[in-house]
C-alpha cells in the first residue's frame, strides 16, 4: 500500500513531538497501519532550527497555506493554533483540495467546527481532532466510537492542567492564587499571559467540543457559561476540605428541560469521587451513559508527548481507511439546542461571607435567603473577632441559581458584609 504522506504546519512543542514520534516509532506504526507514515512537507517560521529529526527529504513551505496545494501531501496536520488567521485558512484550503485534516486546535473547532465538519463531509475527507481535547486521553474516540451505543446523560471533567496544578498547589501549600500562579509561570506550567487558562476559556473551548460529540449537537462555544479560578482563595480551599470537598475547575455539559447546559466553573467535588483525586497537571473526563454507566478517563492533558500521541492516533486511523463523522453524527443532522441559561441551573451552593461580628448579622443574612426561598443545609463560623471581619460559610440545599443570585445581591448590600460574597457551586451525584 502506498505511503501516507503527511504535511505538518507548526513545529513548536507539539509539532516537534509529532516528528519525534513518527521517527522513533516508524517501524511500529508501519506494522499497525500496513503502510508507512511519511512526513513529506512541513511549514514553520524557523527553517534552521534543529528539531532532532532529519527533514531533508521534506518540502519546506514558507506559507502554511501552500501545504494544501502540495501534490505530495495526503493529509494536513494543523498545529499552528488560534481560532482564525493562518490556521483557519489552512484547514479550509486543505479540505477544499480534498485532503484530510488533523488538528489539535480546540479554539478553531470551538468557533468553526460545525462549518469545517460540513465542508469535510462534502469533500469526502476526514476532519480529526483527538489532540484538541485533554491531550493524550482518547476521549474523542471514546465518545465517537467506544460509547456510541449510549445516550450520554452528562459529560464533565477537569479540562485544564494549569488550573488543576494551581488549585492542587494552593491546597497543598496553603498559599494564595497570585503566589502560586507566579510560581507556575516560572516552572513553565502557566503562560506569561495566563488568561486563557485561569479565566476558563481554554476549558470552555474543550467543553464545547465534548458537548457536541456527546449530544450530536452543533458546537456552541458562545453558549458556554465561563468562570475562572482567580477568585478562589486558600480560605475557600480550606473550608472545602472541612466540608468534605475539593475545589476543581470543572467543565460540564448536560441536556436539561431548558436546553443544553454547558458551564466551566470552580466546583466543589466530593472527596469520595475519583475526580477529586486528579491532581497537578493531569486531566480527567467522566462520561455517564444510559447503558454503560459512569466511565472515567484520566491522563496528561498537555505536553509534547501526550498531544503528539493523539495526533498520530488520528493519522493511524486515516492510514487504515477508518473514518467517522467529526461530531458523532453527519453534519446535516447536528442538533441546534438552545443554550440553557445559568439562571435556571439548580444545585447546591457554598457561600463565604466576610462579616463584622455584630449582633443580628446572621439573622439579616438568613432573612435574605429566606425571602428567596433558599434553604440552608449547614453553617460554619470560625473564631470571633469584634475588631476584624470574620468568615461565615453557608451551604445551601438545592435551589435555583436565579434565587441564589438575588439573595446574594441583598446580602452584599448589608453594612456588616465587608466584601463581595463568594459563591462556588457544589457538585452532586445524579439522582
């Protein structure tokens, strides 16, 4: 069988990893594919850089878009990044030229995924993106193939290793967010501009793709409700442990009576749940199916090796002639669900208040909750201090978020409350 000729655009961390994997495991890959995977063309800014792999036989393209027109390329691997610009142009041109596309670009797919999937189907080519979600964890293949017989009830997980590392380190070292973020940047676990990670946008891109796969839906990144971890304090993490929880940045999608709920938020997960023990830079994804039950996928969510593994897994499928609809069902059959508003979300909540320790303050707080029909499960109050504000922690029973928001707006106006209330959602098992 003829070689599968691969053109790679972008030879950074992931692209370099793909080159090394294809070179180092060439014999094994040939056996598993029944044909060789050959890097026939590349595009990168730095032509002279030594990438540890012999690229003398590959054609160099100064402009990534010209890879699509290279007659010696069967499949284009896009590792440039970004939701628009060169990455989008390359993928569109490659599909139009009848070439398969493999990408690790979650931002591109979160914004343009449905359109690219439809274009690929019309041209009879594959759009593959295992590496776009959770690095080396084969969650895309699991949803699209291994769990395809199930109606998915819910998909959720830890989708950003940077945030998980920061929250883990905050808990273990009892340090605050800003201090741990600075350390993570020095160690290379966080970017110099960490906003995409710590503000939840990266996880939201990935969640939008998981939701589309799980529910056969059009990718709806704009429908994802997003909160980052900047407001999580060491105090909140300590209180969570006292209550039997750990705080994780969780991306979750499920179908509700109000539409497709997609949210990325700091969340308290019970200590007895496996996901609570996913630590450091690791990712984890939980899928709940109607027949399979609950399944857990865990592993490294980023890095050259894990992401390259996912990229090459897609190349292997293409080499074998295996294909599947990009988002589980044909593009024309993707459903357009309304985005479920967070105001209609129902759940339990953790609330931390900083209050002046005066008579009547708790009565005022509970009155505000009562007026919105929010029921309390428990309350924690630590050492009293007439001179300084003290923390009061409230845990509610299940309630609607709109009611919770109205109650907190009233509480924030009390002259005994010294800073904005902090609210963290509590994860509960499906009943």
